[in-house]
C-alpha cells in the first residue's frame, strides 16, 4: 500500500514539474533572451518573434506547439542568430491553421537519428501553411525535416527556401520535405543559393498531387546519385528546373501516375541530361530541343557553327588572295605571307536559337608564285567560347592553288582558286546532370572535319567592282563526347556570291595605302539537319532557316612599306559585320620577299 502511494505521489509531482515547463501564449510575444520552457499557442493571431541571438530551447519535444485545431493565424519570426530547438521530436508542431514561419536563424531537432525526429510537423494542421527560410536560415533534423504525412495538414502548403533545409539521417525514412500521397496544392520554391538536402534512401523531396516544385538552387540526395532526389507520388505535378539550379539524384514519377510535367529553363544553348523514372511530359521553356527518353538537350554550337567556319575560311582566303594579287602588281615573282589576328563576336538570338560566342583566331597564309599557278599554304588556330559553358579549340591546315588569269568554261572569270584541308576540333562542354554528386559534368570531345573550297572571280576595271562566286564543302565524321552525346556524320555545303574591289594610293616612294572591301551573300545548300543521340535516344536537329543565309561586309585598310626591291612589309586592319549579328575586328601584317 505504501508503494502504491509513493508511485501516485511521484506521478503527481512529475506532472506538476512537467506542466511548470510549459507556458501558454495568448498574445504577441518577443523573445530577446533564451528560454527553456515549452511555448503553447492558445489564441488566434499570435505573433512570436525570436531575436537578439535568443533561443527557445526545449529538452524534450515540441518547443513551440499548437494542439488546438481551432487556433489559427500564428506567425513565427526567427531572426538571424536566434534559434528554436528541441532534443526530441517535432520542434515546431501545429494542429491549427494558417501558420506562417519566417526563419533567418535556426529551427532544429537535436534528437537521436530517426524518422520521428522532425523539425517542423504539419501533419495535424488545417492546411494553408507558409514557410519562408531566408538566406542564412537553417531548418534541420536527423529525420524528416518538414513533415506532413497524415491528416489534411499538407494541403496548400507554401515553402520558399533561400537557406538550408536538411535531413542528416541515413535511414530509409529520411526526407528534407515530405507530403502525403494525396496532399494537393503544395508549392515548393528553392531559390538560387538555397539548398535542400538529405542523406536517406528515400527522396529528398516527396510531394503528392497537383503540386509545383521550382528549383534554382540545389536539391540533393547525399546518399547516392542512384537514389531519388525528387519524387512525385500523385498526378498533375509540375517540376521546373531553372537557371543554374542543381539536382543530384533521380527525378521520379510514381508508376501509373499521369499529367506530371518536367520543365527546363536553363537558357538557350545550355546542355543538360537528367535521369528520370516514370512518365513525364518534357518541355524546354527556352525552346531548346529536348529529347524524349533522355530528358536532355544539347547546345548545337558544335554543329551549327560548321557552316560559319566554312564561310569564314572562304572569306579569309579570298581577302588574302586579293591582298596578294594587289601586291604582286607592283612586285612580280615575290613570295607572299601574312599573319592575321582576329576576334569575332556574335550576339545570341534566342528566337532563332543562334548561340552567342566570342572567338580569337590566328591565321598564317603563304602564297608562292609559279607562272600564274601559285601554291597556297594556310595554317590556322582559334578558340571559340559559347555563352553556355562550351568551348572549342580548333587547328587547321589547308593546301591549294591559285590560278591567276586562268578563266574556266566559256572564259567566265579571270582567276580560280582551289583549296582543301583538315580542321581538328577539341571541345569541352559543361552540362547540368543529376547523375553526378556535383550536379555538373565536363565533357570533352575530339573530332576532325575536312573542307574543300573553290572559287572564281571576274575582275573589272575602273570603278566597277569585281564579281565572284565560291562554293564550300565540309564533312565531319561521326564522333562521341565522353558521355551522353553522340553526333552523326555531318555534311555542309554553301554557296557565296560576292562583289569586291581594291584601291591603292601612293603616299611616297616607299609607302603605299591600300583599301579593300568585300560584300558577300552566303546560302547554305546542304547541312540543315544534324542527327545525334543523347544517352542512346535518337534525335534530329534542324537548323533555323534564318541561320542558313548571311550577308557580310568586310573592309580592310593597309599600309605598305618598301624595305628594299625584294622585301615589302604591309600592315592591315580588317573589320567585318554581318546580318547574323556577327562582328569582327582583326589586325595582320603581310610580308613579301624573294627567295
């Protein structure tokens, strides 16, 4: 009998002690110093502010709670440096409605690892919850960090994250954000700089139906890239991956679900590959070609630009031959060479999917006279940087002949050139992918292309411009980047018709001023289509028709210095503009001499 009395008295005392560690909040309250008592909201529209590096620290569970489903309108604001923590489960728990949490500090469950150790539990609420985790804010738990898996508490919840939401548990039941299968109307926005991470075998983020996830930051399953990062349990969800946002882990739609959409908004020309599971409708909001079955896209710079390279080489050779011929008129039988430094810039055109780039190039051209059948040797090197983390280094060598005063059929034209060569391309492409722990992958590529150029020109006297035409042909064998992307054979040909002229002005006995220009109209004949694969899924890219034609105006100004009867030095400045929003500026010097 005495033992029973002792037990009853002990339980009564423990109850009294426990209740003494709970405080009812019936009005707006600001905590500017640390408290260790549990805070229980019992009245509507209570504002709670934790500031001045203060903390609400609970030994046990539920540092802040609302266990009355009739209580609504609670607002909790945690300033930077302040925190709300518990050593048990459910650091913040509510069964009411319209709870608003704005965190710039820390909300953390400090208990032992396990699914029950939650930072914020919304399962019993009436819905309509808004959680804003600002930059620098941390919401963390060893288990499910933000949980709404029972009742109707998960409906219409809005979570906006610019800080960290993380689950550190490695058990099977561990997600950073998890909703019930049939919870609807949820919105999760992870801004640039925001991190939502987990270490468990379950998905980092799990949502039900008719919900929206938008990511510009990082969503990562640190357990493995083969585990789910995002899991859609129901129908009609929309996932949008934006900007430079990173996802690590599989993107999964549950079997049998419908209406789930994966939207990509990384920018025109950005390359990406995402491993997915289940059925998705795929959309690229920048109109890049997205490949079904691979959830991937690739900037077409390596393919599209072959036509431009062919025409640029043609223009460079024509300008060089004009300079050479112009110099030969005053100095016969002299070898001629030039070194040309040039820079090109093209603005990006999102409508045509025309990729912007900057490039720097070096060309060395030699011409050796041989009774009107002159030998041409050309070397080139360049670096091309596209706007979306894609660079290509190029090296070239071309050989050919220039036939001065050699008309072709029916005496059309006064001169002919034929040139053939090889280009070596070394590419490096940075892509976004959920198959790597960094969310990114650098791909490399080495391939060659072969070119053939031929042209003829009719030279006119006085102020009538010369008229000419050239045809170019390029062939690139199939090649494969280090991972994901394979390119089929590519054949490109184009035709140019142009007007040009050159003018000379003798400044003195040893100095001469040279002026020249070319107006070039180019049209692609073959090569609009490119066959390729992304992770084994076939695709064909068709180049926009606006990119298959171009009008180019190139001008040059040169100053020639006679060093001796056998040696001449010429310095040129060139400028080029085109309808493809391409502009260039180059400087070169030429040297002619006798062997």
